[in-house]
């Protein structure tokens, strides 16, 4: 594991083997980063984000070995409670919404709504997922978690949990 000196790391985080965290990285509380993940500059992981084994972050849209593009790094933000599945890739410059779930091997090229379930190459939304990590079921105008009975409604940013 290698964590650069200027990285900001919250409390109660877990890091697997062969993890790299760059200088201009912000990691919230309770984040779990599994084996073989590199979190490059300009990535922000909010509280309770899960990074699956060997998932990939990028920070430059058009890298070339002979051209220095550090001034062109794009910001990537993963919001609270999101899951990034094993071997998925996040193209830089996007935001993954709160409690969203990116399936294993997916390639995310666009912003992801809150609670969205994303799969495929390129990643497409295939449903909604609740905070419990269970796929939500449509119930009239609402969405409902079969495990917890929690209800969600459509919002401007994806879904919102009904308190």
C-alpha cells in the first residue's frame, strides 16, 4: 500500500494489498478500497464508498506518454455510499451518485444518478438499488426495497429515500 503524504483520509477506512492513493485525493470516513486499486489525483470518495478489487480510476481524457497533461486532470467524485464493482472503470470527470451501484466490469463514461444500478460496456442504467444493496421494485409511483421495505421516489438527481 502506498498513500501519498498530501492525501486526505477519513476515519475507519480499509485498504487492501497493492493500493495506491495520490496526493490530491480526498477519502471520507468508512471507505473500503480492495486489492489492486489506484486512486489517482483529483478523485474524491465520500463516506462509505466501496471500491471493489482491481477497479480503475482515470484522471486524463487523452493520455500520451510524451505529453505532460497534469494541468488537464479531471475531477471525479463518488458520492456517499456508492459501490464500484470489481474491475469496473470510471472515466475521469464524472460523478457517481449517492448509493449508486456500478456492476463488475462496467465502464462508466457519464454521470450516474443517485441509487442507479449500472452495468455493461459502456455502462447503462438497468435499474435502481437501495441503501441496503438490494435491487428496488416498482410500487406505483414509488420504488421499494424488498429487504427493508424502505420507499424511494424519483427526484432531479435520481431517487430520494422517503423518510
